[in-house]
């Protein structure tokens, strides 16, 4: 069994072609390192470097928390053929939890790979355990044209976002800055 498989899958075992997607939890330290590299690349004016670093971290579906509180919920992704490719619960640390002194509690960002099957329209449903600015559920249809290079981002409470739960497809990490301004 793949050690990167999510232990939370409630699905019965299936053949390799229809197994649930792998889930990885990118550590906060790894995201901060990428953020530092991103800032350095931004200062240097080299978006290609920033995008390649972030591209190595981002998976098919990524949940990012822009709030100052831990967020829990679930994310479901249905592919263009109507088949559920992802159905997972998650907990994500608050964005302001910069205190790295406490290493007992691992800080992570839920990221799921092996979700995309074909190019086309994917339906993403997010249900939070507690509301952000009165919103606890969101469903959106997004188009993934390039299953190798695009990523679905679920943004929770991001500054500059039009809704408390944003669901979007990006080609590169710099697309987040374009979408939400320089605060992304």
C-alpha cells in the first residue's frame, strides 16, 4: 500500500484505476520555505522561479486557510464523467499560526493528488464545520484544461476574495496574486 494514501478513506478497496486519490499534507515549514523563495523570486522579478517552486508543492486539489482560526470540513470533487474522485475530511491550521516553537502539533495544508482523470468540468463541493462570515458551504464547477499543470485551489477566508470560500483553477502560483492582489 502506498504510504502517501490518506488513512481517512471510507471507501471499500477498489482496483488501482479507481482508487481514491492520494492525500499529502504539506508541512507549514515547507509552505513557509516556498513562501520565502516566492518573496525572494518576486523581489528578483522572476515569476518563473516562483511558479516552479510552488508547482513542486501544489497537488491537484489544495486547501488553503486565510483565516486566523483552524478550519475543518470536507471537500468532494466529481470528475467530468460524474464519478467522485475525491471525498475527504480536512483540518487546516490558521494562517497566523507562525509560532513554530511548538513542534508537537504538525501544521499542514491538505493537498490531494491523483484527482484529475480527464480535461473538462469538475464539480467541487466544500462543507465547513463552522461558517466563515456566515458561509459554511460552497459548490462550484471549474474547468481543468490541462490535468498535468493545473491545480484546484480551495481558499478559505482569503483577503481580497469575493466569497469566504473560493474555488478556482490556477496554472501557476502567481495566478493567486493576480486573483487576490499582492496579499496572496
